C-alpha cells in the first residue's frame, strides 16, 4: 500500500507515467468511466476547501466510485476531541482511499502510521500540497510541452504558500530550471527551502520585490494570494494583501508565450481583466486537476484499465 505525502514520493519516471495516464484520461474519459465501480473515497477536510475537495470528489465520481467525508472539522468528531489516528482507523472501515487536508503540518503523515487504506495529503498547513503540484506539472507540460528549460516566477506569499513549496521541490528535479521569487521581505521563501533545496542542488534563483522588473523574462508566472488564515494578526495581513495585483498593464510587459498560473482561490491579486488574456491558464488548471487526481486514485488503488 502506498501513500502520497509529497510530490517527492514519486520519482521523475513515476511522475511522467502518472501524467501520461492523466493525459489519456483527458483524451478518453469514457474509457475510465467505470474503473472504480464499487470503490469509495473519503475526503477528510479539517479546514475549508472548494477546489481541492470538489476536485477529488469529481475525480472519484467520474471513475464510477462514490464519496463520503466531511468538509469542516467542526462537523466531525474532531470537535469532540477525536484524534487524527482514531479518525483514520474508523474511516479505513468505510472507504478504500482517503484524501486529508489539515491545518497542522504532518497530520496526514500521522494518519499513514495507522491507516489500512492509502492516504493522500490534500494540504497540511504551510507545508506540502502534492496534488496541487501534480496539477501544476500537468498544466505546464500540457500547455508548454515540457517540464525543463524554464524560468519560473513565483509571486506573492512564498513564506506560507504550501503550493509554492511543493512546486519548487518537484521542479528542481528537472533540467535547466531557474526561479525568480517575487515577494515582500515578510513573505520571502523559508530558509529551509532556500538552503536545503535550492542552494544544496545548485539551482539558479533570484529574489526581487517588484514584479514589473522581471515579468518580461519569465516563461511562467505563478501567482499566489496572501493567506489571511496563516497570519497571526489582522494588521500584517491588511498591510500585505494588496502588495501584488496582476493587471493588463503588467501583462503588457510579459512575453507572448508566458503562462499565468494560480492555485486559486484568488482574492484580488489577479485582476478579472486578465481572465480573457490567452496566457491566463488558471481555470484550465482546475480542469487538469480533475484528470490528475483521477490518475492518482487509479495508481494508488492499483486499478488498470
């Protein structure tokens, strides 16, 4: 039995195989419509989510399976003090596979120690978000045709953004990848990412504050929101929430082939006027997320079509 806590749980070869399967699902959805007949996915979401939870549920339903679970810790026995370990033991009696989101880093890993079904980390605090990373990789590969030889700008909350941390960890394994980190000082990437991942692997990167200064040299711009739920006080959040807003004026400085990605939800960091730009790929990203989660469920359940 296999769990997925990090995108690094897959080798590059395994990632390629998973993305190939997701691409085949995109092209031939009817072929997979009954692949998980009789299977049940449990979604254990201890903090709010729209895209990730519904994407997992949509993926399982499109595979012919069923879904159960909760979307808020307050509506589960966690509100009564039940531990993650006890919850997953109980859920293992009801379902064949589980997707868990939790505000505490490492909580899904705790679940794997006692679970008798595969557990997928659907986001743990500011740590990892592997299925969003798989979605990002599929989006890039599908629209750019490659996962190497890219200059990638990551903009906004790079300190608490688990999607950013996961994506960096995944992309450093590909050839000729360089990063441009665009953030205010308070939201720079954590030291452990800078030292243990980038410096340790000799990855090229620069850190800047102004998006306008670097957008013209990017193959890909990954925007993130400033996350209110990760701040300890409202004053800091209000001061930083509008630090970056991508609009038509800034897009005019970018090259014609640059892609704009965003893990969503957005607040106002991407103006709605950008939505009609052909380089805006964040809603395509959402669709790719369903295909890649379908592929992941099939892989972990060892279902072959």
